[in-house]
C-alpha cells in the first residue's frame, strides 16, 4: 500500500514538473531584440616569417637523404647563431620518382621556418641561407602580444557601442530600459597572404642580397552580438 502511494506521488510530481515546463516555454519572448556591432582597426605587422627548404634528387635513397640531412644541419647551425630569430624545422618527406610505373630515383625535402620581430636580422639570415636553401614563402604577421593588446582595446570599444545601440533600440521602442540576455564576442583578422618566392639557383652568399620586404598592416576586427530584453510598456 505504501509503495502504491509512493508511485502515485511520483507520478503527480512528474506531471507538475511537465506542466511547469510547458508554461515556461509558453512565456512570451516578443520583447527580445538581437543586436550586433563591430569595431575594427589597422594593426601593424611586427613579425616576419620565412619558410625555406632543401630538396635533393638522386638514384639512391640513402644518398638523397644524406644530402638533405647534411644541408639542413648546416642551415640550422647558421640560423641558431642568430639570437633574434626563432628556428623550427617542418615536414620531412622522402618519395620515389617514377617513370611510368618504374621507380627511377628518389626525392627528399625538408623545410625550415624562421620568424623574428627583427626583420633586418631575419632577411640577412635568409640571404645567407639561400646559398644552400630555396625560399618557399615570406610573410608578415601580428605577434600574439600585439594582437591581445589590440583585441582588448577593440572589445572595450565594441561593448560600449553595443550598450549605446541597445539603449537606442529601447528608446525607439518607447521602453525605459533593457537587460542583456546573452552576449557573444568574436575576434578575427585579415592576414596578408604569404609572398611566394621563386627558387633561386644556388650561388655564393655574397652574391645574394637580402629579400626586400615591407611590413604593412592588417585589419583586426571584433564583433559583439547578443540579445537584449527591453522593459515592458508602461
């Protein structure tokens, strides 16, 4: 008997919760308005990034790999000697060379990524490394510290603009105020595309001038979108 009473009580509680949820879903939301604002600015690029590579081909896989390894090791020693430049090796690939369906040789390639806030030091290093490596691309970027600083400033400006627009909307609707239901903040930038560099023939370093580069700027934007609920009509 007690068990049956407990079951009936549980069913009654469940029905009550379902009715409450249904009434909550039926609550009017016609006083809600979606708003979106954006702020953007031109940010100076302060980091130069260069990607170089060494590639060799030959009939023996071991000889090709050995040539790439020695060349990259020497390039790393040269690059690491420049304190202002960050050095990172990238993908290493060894693949067969075919003539129709027959393997006639081997090709090996490895890339080297360099970045620095000192464009003079980096371009001089690139000029030196072009004695044995080819340049794949050179591009500028905004450093993480500079990006965070710019985003902080733009978020503050965008939030102020969001509040002003919300106040304007409420006023135009004849309401005395509003409250924020939710807000989304997103940031993005338009980075300049890498500058592809045609591979140059190997030559003595003294004969290769450093690449000519210009930092320029890129657009950084912050968008704030959200929903407000304006106060009821008086």
